[in-house]
C-alpha cells in the first residue's frame, strides 16, 4: 500500500480543546507523523500566537490549514471511519481497541476511506453525544493511574498510526468504500422517524435504542449502498404509515 | 516475567531540560506507564509550582522523589543499560533502535539490570559527551519532518516500554547481571591510562579511539566480572610500564 496515500486519508479532530497550546502540539506531532489534516470543533480558532509556540516554526503552516467547524456532525460529514479516544475502558458498548490495533484495523480501510480520530477536551474527554458518531473507541493502555495529557494522547496515537501504516502488509485486493458520516446520519434520521412511526421508540426510550442501533451499524461497516438501502426502506415505512410530508425528518 | 519488577528497574533521565513544564509532563506520563523513577541532571530542581501544573495532582508525589544530580556520570552510576534518545539517524556508530524494538531488547535485560533512558535538552538534544555513556540510541520513526517535543518523545518511549513489558514473552532462564556505569567508567579510565602508557593514544587521537572503544564495549554488554578483568589487565599494564603510583588515574 502507498503509505502516503493512506496518511492523506487520515485526520486528527480536536473537539473543543481548552488549551491553544495543545492545538499547536497536536499540529507538531501530526506533521512529524505525516498526518497533515487537522480539524477543530469549536466556536473559532484561538489566536495564532497562542498555538504557534508549541507548533514551532516547522509546523506553523499546518495551523493555517486547520479546518474549523462549530458542530461535530459537520466536521465529520466526509469521513467514513470515525474513531473516538477515551481514557475509560469498558463503559461503552462499542468496539474497543488501542492505538496499536487501531493502526492495524485502519490500514486496509484507508485504501478507500477517510478516517477521523477524535480527541475530546482536556478535562472531560469526549461526551456520549460525541461518541455516538464513532465506530470504535481507542484507549491507550496505562498502568493503574490513567490520566493522559491531551497532547500526549495525540502523540501516541499519531505515532502508532504512522508506524503501523509504514509496516502494514495489505494485499492488493479492493477494499470497500464505506458510507460517510453524512450518509449514515441521514440514514439514522430516517430510521428514527420510521421506528417512531411504528411506535417502536418514543421520547423515553429513544436514547437507549438509537445508541444501540448506531453501535450495531457502526460495527457492521455499511457501504454507501447499504446505508442507502436502509434509508430507502425507512422512507417507505414513513410514507406508508403517515404520509411522507407530515413527518419527513428532512433530507440533509 | 513480573511486569512490575521490570518497570521498577526502569528510569527516565532528563538531561538539562530547559522547561520545567516538561519535567511535570514527563512525571505524568511516566506514572501513567508505571515508571516511577525519574532523574534530573542539572544544577537544581526548578520551582515545584512550575512543574506541578503539567504533572497534575495525581503525579505530584513523583516530583518530590525526582533524583537530582549535577553530573550525568553520577546519575548513571548504578545503571547497567543506558539508552540515549535522538532525533538524528545514522550519525553515530552506535546500536540504533526505535522505541518498539527498544522495549523488546530491554525486556529480558530488566530481569536483573537497571536501565536508564536519557532525554536531552529541548533545543539541542543529547551531546556527544552525554552519548558516550550510552549503549544504544533510540530514535522515534517520523515522516520527513522530524522535530519532536521533549514531552512527546518521553510519552512515546514510556508508552512503548510499558506496552512492550506488558506483552513481553521472556523465558524463565537467567539473564546476565551487567556491569553498571560506575564499573564501566572505572574500566574506561584504566583502559585509557593503559593505552596512553603504551603510546597507542594521545591527546590528539584520544576522542576518536575512546569513542570507538566505548561503543565496542557498549555493544558487547560486559558483565561486572568482564569489566573487572579488563580493568585488572589495564592496571597491570600501567604498573608494568611506569609504576602504578605516578600514573594511576585514580580508583573511582
């Protein structure tokens, strides 16, 4: 596999980081590890000077190319593989991995898909609402004491991804083009509408069922075509039950 | 192998770090990765407050246990395996490794030896004079752009050492007790004296030959007994040639 092509499909997404220095540090380590796409979810990019110190001169140009999004769903729209990072193990019913195995998992997928690795704020990490977009979560193995600095967590992940992609043995077969986050979110919206229309879910049990359904589909790695089939069936259910106009959740 | 026993034989040595925040960061990541021995080579420990911010509350107790040494040779006296870290490849005629292979190499050695991993100052890295104590150097693989932050370099090394020691498969055999740095330095002192006494080395070629000899013995991993044999032979040469009293380099 072409390592550089795989690295070009990888992005680091910093979700609401509090400390501008950590953005600079992330830019520096990402560039060191051949990852040049950096996204920030937040109101705006902090003052350049506050980030530039830790980015150092060499990585400063990356700061000018950071993609800023107010909403996580917008940031993730064109990514097909979304990885959350967390310090906590076993709390989530998601595919759990660690940076080393993540690199092995992503290597074949990056042939034809864009992947985003998400890092949450320094104090709280990613929320459940952030994690709902994720197809798997990666936790860095640590001794009993587990509290990694944001910049260090980014460093260890970038290092493992780079190292893993340098050494990955991927056969020449074709790898599936997975649905991107935009297509999946649209599918989930129709799915929720359809499940409401048949009174399977309501405001009380919505979070429980939608979380489980998201994780189920997350594990299954749907292609664009798969997602479209599910979406079309749900649309039909909605049309059949109540007439599409009144409850169409919108076609994002 | 007992992972915790191996980790207890590992130490991180920060050589003349400029930024106290990096000492705090190093303490935090070391503790996360089960490494609790931290040494500082420098005039004195910076103000606690400057380090504590990045160490965070959890790793603060490690700051009180940092061992401070003015001289690197003193810091390293009781270590038998000494690893330098560098961003530059191929410049040195030393055993070169990377953090992943380093963990594999150290795993069996840590059964009966103390190992120190050295990190140089943020701006210049370890000098040749620092590296002369090292038996191998480890460089983090990076893309073309290579300029890692000190705290990130410490993070990646600690992570790999912890991960490697958690997964190392070491058979139950005995592993050699290697000479420690104090014994090796004493040996080198007598060796230099002996080689001078036979006019093999002089002030002009001293650095060249002693560097090569150090690297040769560094690769060979001498036991305490080996080092003592070499030292005793050199002492005999010195005695034989000129009489020990006049040129005895001192018995450290």
